[in-house]
C-alpha cells in the first residue's frame, strides 16, 4: 500500500465548470479517508482523477513517491469499486473476481489462491460458481469488493459503493468494509454523500463544497469543532440548529440575546469578546437541547409544531421568536429550507432530541434549555467559527 497526495489539484471542464479548486490533501499509507459533501462538490471527480479516469487541469497527484497524474490508468496500480458493481453477467463469481488478474497474466495457481482467500474474507466461498443474476445486492457488492482486493493494489478507490443497497444492508456492509480495510491495512479513499457513512467509517473525513476543501479531520473533531457554518450544518443528523444572536455583556459576563431571551454565557470562546454589540450565528445540536429545569439559565420558550418518534428519542420541532441565520452555506446544506422565509422571517425553527418521557404535544408551549459548553458561534459575514 502507499500514501496518496493531492497538491493544489484543479479540474476545469471544457465548459468552464471548475470541479476542483486547488485541492491539497494527504491520505496516509493505510488510512481510510472519506470524501463527503453535497452533489457537485467535486468528491467523485477527485476520485476519478486518482484512478486516471479524468485529466488533471493543474497540480500534482502522487501515489507513494511517484507522480501519477500524467500516467495512464493501467499503470497506476489502483483498484476502484463503483456504485453499479460493473460485474460481467455471463461470468460466475470466480471469473469476475479473477478477471483483472488474468488480464495481467498472473499464474493460474496464484489466481486461485488470491480469489479463494478474498472469497473467504467476504463470505463468498460457497458462491463462486454462481452468476451475478443469482446473487443478492449485498452479495454482488462483495464480489465487486473481492475483485478489487485480489489485485493487491496500492490504493482502493470506492465511489458510493453502498448507495444501491437498502438501509439495513447498508449498515451491515459499512461494518464489513471497515473491518476489511483494517485487516488489509489498505489505503482507501471512499466517496459518499451520506455523512452518517462518513462519520462511522473514516479515520479522517474531508468535507468538500464547490470544489474546495472545507475541513479534514477525524469524525469526532468535525462534530465537536467544525471550522465554519457549512461543516457545522452538514455534519450531524439531525442537523445543527442555527439562530442569529446579539452578543452583549452583563457586568463582566458575556451574554447573547435570541429574540426576547437573554442567555448568560459561561466560558464563551475568547474570540467572542470582539463581537460585543454585533450579531453572530449561534449553533447548537438537537441532542444538546433538553426540557428546562428550574436551575437552567440557558433557556428559551417556543411552540411545538411537529414531533417525530424514533423510539429511543423524540425529535421535537419548536418555533421560537428570533432571526434565522441566512447564509448561502446553511441554505445549501439545509436543502428543504425555504430561502425566502430564512432571509425575512421573524421566527426560528429548531429541533430538540428529547427522551420519549420528556416528549411534547403539537401546539403546546415548551421551555427548553441548552447545555453549557456545547454552543457554537460563527461569524455571520465569513461563516468562520469563532474560537
């Protein structure tokens, strides 16, 4: 296996579309790197450029110590797993897995050894004589994985390999792919639009938007310390809540005003002091909201407009007085938002993930509290996190 690096890589299509803009990213040897972002962010283009399926407009791609951006695909020694499996329907499982090795004139006994070993790892050893039409979706995906594994490439490239599977099978295959990657210590670049896949599978996750890298970090760091509004709104399910807040002070303590509610801030980020008298974006995750108790200071009152029972929790949608955050970054991530309402509204829609016993009824007034130390603040002009 080998490291993969992007050094200020750009891709501009013939019609002038800039798919990648100065992408610099280091994927370490044996690392599971996930590229995630909304449709059109450039993640699949980046993967195809490593594979040699797209030309590089500028910059350099290296696999190990070798620049490969000018090499043909067959000389890059990478294996790609596609969304549509790309299996040969007239060949059985063994023949599909062995096809690439036969094309490279590998000895028959070596082919048998590699295919049998991969089949055992993937639970396909009893299916080697079946054709793709006789397999389930999950089994076909395993065959596609096996075909990549037997080649023993320097890097595995996976382009949304689970998107054709049903929800339960996706969860199962997520675990299998992560297990295999650890066992093989294989350098892997995995593309997905599903941030849950990204968070559960990657050693590190690279978040892209409009061809630019926004943040690359371990999943927990992305969740705890997003660098801007886009990453904060894209990572997490349900998404982070945002509301415009006016920064003020109460003696030596900092406060923020949301609608008619004044929230005292214990230990706010030092950078927030420079925003006194200005508005910022206040962010908080649904799982960090609870029903208010008498001792809670970070509290606000709203009206329940919708509830969703998930069994282990209840998502309570609450409308409260305040000004929504209306940046392109949040509107792009919150695809079902009403842009006109977001830019002109005087109420904010927030979501609280409550325990079933703390749930609420539609139409009732509810008092909610925020967890101290779990608040996020962002500059409204730049979208950058305030540290």
